[in-house]
C-alpha cells in the first residue's frame, strides 16, 4: 500500500511553506521551568532530579500482573522510589478515553512533584483506553495535503508529561491546537515528567508480564554481557526518488532522498574511532539509483533481521512506515530513460514488519529510533513499536503516532554541528544516541530534546513534539546491569 506510506516525504515538502507562514509564537511557558506556577519545577532545572518513578496503571493490571511488583522492586533495588497508582488513587473507575486521561492528569497535578519519571501501563486507545493517549489536533491547515488521509491529528503522551495547563483552552473539543490551545493558561511543551508507556491490550496481563520479564532481563544482564550495547545498527532506506510523483496534485520530487545521509552525518560527527563505538550500516544496494555511501551490507528485510540478531544496543532505521510495517523505496529501473522515477518503476519491499519481532525473541534488547510514519501508532494492537518491546528486542522505542516529517537537508553537509532550531525525529535520534553512550536514561534524553530542540516551538516542531512518543522503560540506560542492584 504505497499510497498510505509516503507522508514522511510529503511533509518534508510542506515544511518549508508552513514554516514561513507560521505566526510568531510566544509560548507563555517558554521562559523556563516554574513559569507555569509549579513549585516542583523550580528546584533543579528542566529535568527533575528525583529518582522517583510513578507507575500509573489500573487496578485490574496491578492485581492481574505477576511481574509488575517485581519490576517495581527491581527499580527500588537500584535506588529509585517507586509508587504504583490505580483508580483507587486517581478515581473515575468507569471512565475511558478523554475523560480518563483528564482524570489521571488532574490527579498527577497534585502528585508529580515527587517524581522524575512516569510509566503508563494500560490500554492506550485515545477513545476507549483506560490509560489512554490523548488525541490532539495541533494544526488544521493541511487539509488534503496527505491525499485525503488525516495527517493533522496524533496520539500523544505529552499531555501527562505536562500536568499543568488546559489543553483545550478554547473548549471546542479539539486538544492541542497550535496558536489556540497554547495561549496563557493552556498547553506548554516544557515537560515536568519524563514519560514512557507499556501498552496492555484486551486486559492481557500475561502478555504484559512477558514484556516486563524482557525489560527486567535487560536490567539484570551480567556486566560482562553488555558489551554489545555499544554497537549501533543503521538500516536506512531511500524515501523518495527524483521525478517521483506522490499524488497527482503535487509536483514531482526534485532530488532523491536517502535517509542514510543522517546516519553518515552522525557517524562523522559523533563516532570518531577513539570513542570505540561499533556500527553496522545497511544501505540500499538495489535498483537504478543506490546509496552513494559505503555500507557493511545491503538493505533487505532478511539482512536487517539477521544482523539485528547479533545484538545491538541501538538501532536506527529510516523508511516509509505504517503501524505494523516499514518499507524500503527502490527505483527498480529507468526503462524509458527519462531520469525520472515514474510510477511503474518504483517498488516498496518490506524493511521490517510486526511478524519479524518474534524472530528477534532472545535477541538482547536495545533502543530503537524509527524515522518512519505511524510506527508509534500504538493504538493498533500489533504496532511494530509494541511488538519489539513484547519480544524484548527493544527496551525503548521512539516512534511517531502520525505522519512524521524529516529534514534530511539539515544533515547534508558533513561536519556541521546539530541544527537545534527545529525538533524532529532525526535530530532527536542524534541527541538520544549520543546521550545513551554517555550513560543517560533514554527517557530523560527525550525530555531534554523536547526543551533544547525547536525551542520556539514553530508549528512543525510543535506538531512533532506531540506525535513522537517514547515507548518502554523511560528509566533504562545503555549500561544497566545486575551490578546496579543493591
Ligand atoms: Ca481547542
Ligand atoms: Ca510544562
Ligand atoms: Ca523513468
């Protein structure tokens, strides 16, 4: 289904226009922590210093899970203060969806001060979930730009990261509207909490327990077995080719875009040999136009999964995405010799799909960044972001719940420093992978990136901050091991 998976590039094209058109924005909270009146913000800067982990779940999960209490105990052994909260604490036992989300957040408002981390464990459905994501509509200016498919709304957990402020400030039923709901007393994107999420579908706590067992296995790894984590696997596809037409009404693409440019830029700037970080690159080697960059292997689904099974602490892929699969884009040939990727000349072989996650069962866990649309649409029960957690291939996944935009042009010149003026998945990946190597928790790095990247919250950064979420254990670091337990 090629047509549904091309928005990554489409929004790239839109970005330039919408940036220019964006109204000047003064976020009332942009001045720094404490500006929204929260005493808990003031003490230690934007990243809360507390080693507190608040787990918000449901009574059914808390009583049905055999592993949640063990997971909490393992964190306490590592010096964290852990609290598990259910309806008995936040109330609203019969509520679901938005009402439940509001209920939980209202409770958080008077409890978050004691915690740096929030782990959400429950059904993420924005409409029916018991620990729901919030559906937001940051913008209403895209209309049919995505071929008639909604690319204006997304699910977000940023709602819980920021317990203060009304996110439907004008009360029209749409949350998170740019330039409307972000006025004084409304939405801000300066996080008070670092949030992660582990979904539970259909009340299946046995499945949750398997996910938690994988997370604990990662945390309890023997110190001599974590050397693999300082290795990165890059699996980077082209996302579009010169002359390609996405939709009849959009102009042809001017230049081919290979997402390998971002990993090459990262390697050049952040992985000098003396840092001792290993990596494997899988780039496009098939078709009429192939990657200009050298790679250790060819980009195929088999090659990607086989290589991942060797164990990597970090995995970064790029390609057009759907909730349960990611595709390469291959310009198979140019038989009419017009140097344009005409419709019949393009193929979309699978790069990775949900079923592949089971093949990674037993592979030691790592952190994944998906430069793809929709992989984080975790309302879909078999979303790839979830199945990678479920089978232990990932302890943390950063992915988008909506059509993500990318800005490969910002990485085209090797040797430049990171352009922090915007927030998007690739800039986030750079900060997260670098910070992980320094030993910081993945969740904390996402929180920091939300503050340091795109600080003026231009409309594109604003939208990306809402659609990109962290799935998994927000406290996990690259070097967690059994040696940390006391
Ligand atoms: Ca509104
Ligand atoms: Ca805030
Ligand atoms: Ca052609």
